[in-house]
C-alpha cells in the first residue's frame, strides 16, 4: 500500500513539472463582432467603438474567444452628413478582441457605412435657378451613417499567437 501511494505521488509530481505544450493559433481565424451601442457620424467623439464577440470561437478543440467578451472597433475615417442632401460616411477597420485569457489580439476587417443621400434636394436646387425660393432646400442635410448593434462585423485574427 505504501509503495502504491509513493508511486502515485511520484507520478503526480512528474506530471506537474512537465511543461504544457502551447497551442499555436494561426492568423486568419474568423471572429464575428457586434457593436454594443448605436454609433452615428453626427455624435463622433471617439475613434474607438466598444463591441463584443457574438459567438464562441473554437480552434482545434480549444475555446479561444468566448461569446460576450470585449472587443474594440477602430474608426479610421468619418464624414458628417452635409448640406445639399449629402449623406455621411463611416469607415471602421481593424481593432482588437480579447481572448479567454484576457489577452488583447489584433483583428482585421473593413466596413464602410454610408448614410442615405437625399437626391430630391439636388433636383429642388437645380429648379431653384428658375424659382429662387427652392434654393432654400439646399440647407437640408443628408442622412447620417449609423453602425447599429445588430450589424455584424466579420473579422479575422491578424497574426499568429501562442495560446
């Protein structure tokens, strides 16, 4: 009995001291990200948009990214809606997703959102050359570009990493 217990203790000591082989996650792993709140070009104050991972990402049987974990979307450029019915534009590309261990991983994607143009404004202004009061329609702004929480952004990991 003593030999059995001593052997089990020795085996557990050996397995504890053995190094665990790390999993190398290749670049290009697909991640679906959704924004946490609505973002429009009208109220752009920051270039980072808080988001979360939509569903679990499993790589070779190991959960790398978990549903609901934090992600950050980066606004590269934006243009507010302008006069003469011109719509706004929002370009969101690249950002970060946090894995299940809490490490920040760079993700790659690109999404351009365009607000709706109001074409009738241009027609009204063109006819305003004849009927000058119609020129006042030139002060009408187009629609703002909106990134909604229901919008899915399909991203991939940018680099390989050890997990």
